[in-house]
C-alpha cells in the first residue's frame, strides 16, 4: 500500500496537548538528540512526568490487550533499552511521528523494553508516553519484560530515577512507581492485518500456554508479573508473551537461563 493512500481517522485536537508539548518540545529532536551528554539533567519536572504517566495509564486501560487490525504501512521498532540517541537516529532517517513527519501515513508499533541498560531511559519512555498521549490510535506501545518494577529497579531504570531525579524509588508516589503502574496497564500484543496476511506481534514469543488470541484478551490488567512461584494461568501466559526466546534445541521445554546474554 502506498503510504499516501493510508486514511487514518482524523487526528483531532488533543485536550492534553499542553502536557504533551512539555515533553515533545525538549525531547523530540531527531538531529540534536543524537549528541546528548550522558548524565545530563532531565529537562522535565517530576510532577509533569507523573501526570503524563497517569494519563497514559488511562489510555492503555481503555484499549484491549491485543491491538487488532493495524493496517500497513506500519513502522515496527524493537528494543530501545534507554538508547535515546538510537531512537533519534531512527526518527531522523525514517521520519518522526508528527504532523511534519508521517503520522498521517504510518502507524508506529513499539515492541517493548523501553528502559534499562542504556543511559537515557527517562528520555525514551517520556517521549514515547507523550507521543502515545498525543496520538493514542497511531502510536502503539506493547509491554516488554523490562516493563516490570521487579526487573527495572535493578537493571538501570531505578538507579537512573535515583540519580537524575533525586527520588526515593520506594516511595509509592515517585516517578519510578507511577511509570511502572503505567507499564502494568500496557497491552501485550498486536496484529498487523491486510487482505493478504495477518502478523502477530509481541515482545517475546508464543509459549506452550498460548493456544489462541482469546486467551490473551482474557488477561485482566493492571497485571503485576510474578517471576517465581506463581503458576496461575494468566501469569504463565504473560511470561510466555514477554519472556519466550528461541532455543538452539527444539526439544527444550520450560524456562532456561541464558547465561550468554545475562550472567
């Protein structure tokens, strides 16, 4: 399909536009953002980040577990892991989701793992939440296995919130806590569909507990992931969607630690 032929629902004026602009103005810099300095002061206030996370939580909660019938053309973006400069490079080369870019021609599907490992998790997740708030139908953010407070408090995001925002991440009203509450409302899968094919998209994969799409839709959100001991059907399905990776041997079943990737 020619991108110019895509006919999105009209993008109406967003009542949250002022809040969106607080983040889009300093963070949506496809060229200048590639030169950001590690450890730079975060340009947005904590109270505004919390407001943004709360508003996005409401949007995610209003949308289904599986975002269906995404019509091509669509740009699909995998793990970002706090690599803000990579995201800016992508938007610079392939155009950004805004009125001067190609938001009217393309949907943008992000497959999770927005935080941890990289140095700019706050820039990445706040920019993506602002885009989601401004274009709730055209920007699709799926949950990854690092959108989990029991993971991201230890692998980078928690420490970044401590150092750059000077906050106590154990405070229930902290930016760290509120963004993780937003993560727990995120959808877990999407389907890109046209007349010829349907493509199922999720962060991890399809494990043994996933037999059909309806079983994913039945998972109730907000959903807090339990990595050990919880054998409930919903928890196992979520672990399959977010954690399943291919193995070198086809007959291997169940969870196996990958020491090459994560010692």
